[in-house]
């Protein structure tokens, strides 16, 4: 059994907590919060990661699933930890924008690149939200957006996982909703998006 300590705690969401793996600093462990009723979220996330791996996904914009593990907080999932070129942990997108670590225009370009990646591999998500994205710096100048939460197919009958055209349509709808959320988040901050900006919707 893997023992997770408070010293290894990284972050917490509404459903899960994230810890740095005590035996491999390049991995993290997600465990359910106590008394949560959303016990299928991790399984959905894992199934999507495994489906993408079978399809040849390069995982440039999403951590790769490693394994299930028993922990002192219950069953957990092990993932690649998103690290910058200098070994530091990638910061949330909104935090990077707030502290001017990423320029608005660069952010828009990288979001469009991320969108095309999702369309290319048919990446299914429960929710694309700015709070689920982090900025991974491959160098001082080069940044890549990575989705660290919200992956997986929440359909009762997983039609989108079976048919490419349905999957592409679903991905496009999610990105259309995300674009509205992102513009609202930008408007609520000190950053003002250009009036004519919108994410490209062309399928890869």
C-alpha cells in the first residue's frame, strides 16, 4: 500500500485530492475525497486515457495514466505529473495569466493548438474549463496547455467512444461552450480578449 502524507499534498478539487507520488517525483496520485459519491469519475478518466493510448495519442496536452494503486486514502490513480523544463510543477492557466507568465495572445494561440489536438485525437471530456488547464513551459519561451482534470466520457451509453463523427461533434460542442467560459473568465480578470477572437472550430 502506498502511503500519502500531507507533505506530498498538491491540490484538491470538488471530488478528488492530488498528491505527489512518494516513490516517483514525476508522477502524481489522485484519490477521492472522503464521503464523495462520485466514485466513477476516476474510472471514466482512466478508460478515456487507455482508449487514447490504443489510438496512438501522443499525450502532448494531457497526462498519461500509469496505474491503479492502493493508498492509505483508498484506491487511487497514478498519472504523469505535469512539470516544466526546470522541474517545477506547471501552474494553473488562470494563475499564469494573472501573474503575466503567459501573454494573452500566446494563450489564444495555444488554446487553438490544444483544440486542434483534441479534434485530431477525438479527446472526450466531461468538462473543459479554464480551471482544469495548466501551463507547462517546455522552455522559457515555449508553453503548452495541458488538461489535468475533466477528461473522460460521461455518456450512459458511450456512443461518442464508438463513432468518430459523433465524437468529433461532441468535442466541437464542448469547445464552443469552453470558448464562452474562457471569454467570461478573461472579462472578469484584468485581461481583455480581443473583440474578434474566437477559437477555431475546423476539424483536423
